[in-house]
């Protein structure tokens, strides 16, 4: 199943770093691992300025770069996650630029709702 949602308006004080930290905490608590680029379409990209774009090799490096450059826009995260000792997994695509777009492919609507909730409501 694939679920896509676009948030054309979000709080101007949304802390993007905190949103991704909430996402990371949820993944850790729920025992998901991954966040690596498993194919050529996956990317972890921060646009630091009009002249500089950073591509991280995995989600941990992406988080370190985002902490160093928290005002980077746009931000693109496209990765794959798998639950430890389980067959549950999901792929996600998150794009943040003056609005937020999120697409998650998974077998559980509850998982999709939790990802959305953790990132955009608690951040």
C-alpha cells in the first residue's frame, strides 16, 4: 500500500531538526533499522544554499548534517526501513521545502499514521 500526503501549509516555526529527531526516536523505539540508500532512487539530501547540496550516505549521517545545518531547505529523505526480527518494512519519501510532502509505502496504515504523527504533530 502507498499513502501520500501533502501539507501545503505548516507552522512557520516547525523545527525541521526536531521533526526528524522525533521520527528517528520512533524508529529506534519501534526497533526499525535501515535508513540506508538501498537503490539508486534513494537519497538523503540537504540543500545548504543555492550553491551547495549535501548528500548523506545513511540516515545517521543525514541527522548529523541536519544538526549542523538546521536551516537547510529543501530537504529530501527517501529510504527503506525494516523491523528487527520481523517481515514488516516500509519505504518513505519526505520532501520539505516551504511545504511538506510525505509518501510512505508499507503494509500498515497504522505505521503510516505513526510516522506522520511523530514527525509533524510532536515536532
